[in-house]
C-alpha cells in the first residue's frame, strides 16, 4: 500500500475580519471577542478535511504574522519538501518579507508543491492571484466561513476544495505506483499509438514519467506470457470464462473457445503480477502480434475488462498518454474510461471513439453496464464457423445524452489535450448496421464543431488513441494540469 499523502494546511488568519463584522451578523463571546453567528472556525475546516479524506495525513500550521514566524514555516516546508505532497493555504495575504513583486509577494504559494489557495466568501482579496496563475502550481478555492449562503451551496463550496485536495492525493498514489508492462524487449513503448518514434524513445518516456509523476514501470517479457498461456489447462480457465458468459446479456454462437483463451490470458497475466509481488495501478500488454504468431487468436481485451473490475487500469496495447488519463480519471473522479481509436465525422459534427475492449464498471454511475460477448472485428474470418477469431465485450448501453470529455496526457510535451461533447445514439445516426461497423465498442460524441477538432489530429504528434471519460471534466482537468505544471490544449476552443 502506498503511504498516505501529506498535505500542509496553513491558516493565515482567524478566518474573519473583526473590523468589518457587523453587529447584526455576529455574537459576542464571554472573552469579549465578536465572531460571525454561523462561523466555521479553523478547527472545523481542518476537521472537515480530515473527515472527507481519511487517506490523507493533514498537518496543521497556524501562521504567525511576524517575519520570523513566516520564515520559520517557509524553512520547515523547504526542509521537508520531499515528504510533503501539497499545501492548502487558507486566507493568505500578500507579504513583503522577501520582495514587492512576483512570487516574492507570497513565497508559501511558490514552494514548487501543488498548492490550493482558499479564500473566504466576502473576504477582501490582497493575494497576488495573477502571479499565482502565471507562475505557480496554484489553483483557487473558496469556502463560506460565515454561513452566508444556503447550506447546500456552502457544502458544495467545501466539496470543491475536497475535490482539489483529492487531486493531490491521486498524485501521491501515482508517485508510489508501479505499472506492469508485458512486452517484447525490442518493441517500442507507444509504438502502436504514434507509429513513428525517435531513437531511444523507450528510455526517454520512462524517465519523463518518473520525473513528472514518480510512477515506475516493471517490465516482463511477452514470451513468458505466451508460455504461461500454453501451460494452462482449459479446466483452469473455465470458471473465469463461464463467469464472463453468465454476466453477458448474450454470447455469440461458436466463440466459446475464444472466450476460454481470453480467460487463460487473464490468468497468465495475473500469475505474472503475483510473481512480481505487485499491486499495480495499471497493466499494459504489447504483444498481440507476437501472440498471433504462436496461435493465440484471442486478445487480452477481456482480461483487461476483468482487471478494471478490480480497480486496475488495463491497456491491451501500449499507450502511456491514455493510460495516465485513465489513472487520473479513476483516482480523482472514481470513473473508468474508454480508450479508443477515433475518427471525425464533420458532416454530422460527431467524433467517433472506437475500440474492441472496454471497461464495463464505473463508467457512468455505480452500476456495471450490460454487455454482449462477440468475436473480434479484426480477427481472421472463418467461413465454415461463421465468426472471427477472438472474443471481446461489446457494450450495448453506453449512456446517451451524457457529457463526455475526450483527453490525453503527454508527459514528453508536458501538456494535456481535451475537448468535450455529448454522447448520442449511434444506431439512430448511422442506421441498423451500426453494431458491425469497425470496432465492437463505439461511442459517438456530438460536438459543436467537428471540423475544428479534426484540424488538431496528427498521429506523429498526438498519436491515434485518446481517452473518453463520462462527465464534463474540462475545469478539473485544467486544474490538475495547473497542479502538475502542464499546459492544456483545448481542441474545441
């Protein structure tokens, strides 16, 4: 298990302005202090964060208003920076201890750590917000310390703060994480995505991911996966295969052997995971073509569907950019995502997201989506059998009329691409043959201007795969980018 994230919560003031506190909105305490009638004190804020995020270790610090007190706290953070994951700076002000311009106005917001600056509603705002926006890993939040808003709105404001701290928690999770990557030693990471890569790309992308996120790869030769697959007996895999079939709303006739092969692949991958003693955040396999050479006609797509039920992000080819989008979506928003090739239909202003494998759990809402089991659309066709090789889950219930965010993380460029739209009914747009067009799983997304989006497509720069996560996540993804020092390209803006 990874260590808990450590977040410093720094209270710069008592939480209210006594000079501007009206008698009609306040009460007088026995000690002569006047406070707001419905005041949320610093202790309450801290306790609320601890209750909302039990997996985070919060460290409280109250800032003394002297230069010495400020310097002591700043020195403490710099000394222990490697063991601190983020800062929540509550009601800070511009200071003049170190300078009068730029980051020197508030050095606590520019430690290099992900920082959330929290204002109180109706507090006069002397913080250097523009400098924070331009130069810091800083996002903003607001809470209602004086109970001015209706309770549900006050709660939503606090929940927004919690969501931002959850991003810091997710970053800590990835900092401690391992990804199991089963591949041929000579194959390119991301080769299936970008098609053409520069020399020594594997070493570069592994190093950059470690630099940006701290995540490490554990590599395993795909030849061993093949040997483990061959060593498994049908009876070893039958319980898994039968469970998959029992969970499906329908199973295509004649593909039972392919489902069994998929179950063997799942068991072989899980045995490799156990051998390494891993609790990985993700599993990636890049060996489909080598496996075909050995007569393994099924893919690992069903295996990845099963791993994702266990909370392990699965990728049955190798795309690091979409895998990290999936990881952030899962650990921040609690949602699995659909990774896909895509095409753009400019005539209908629809972007089409297509792949044969997909998660079925936690895509939208808490319930699993229903699925069919069908053959693999690029598998070899057998005229006598009436089906292709391979077995995949074909979603029949991607939700319609739901916002969708299409995005991808690019560690080498330190940026994130995104656009948003709304899911539509593919059969209604494209007719009754929709289930058999290209890939088994297809998510059509209505966008405002598809021609603008296609103008961004360039496989050598952006690859040919992206990640679709249900929900309009534009704003939180931009906030995440700010916390990790990435830029954002909005393809629809």
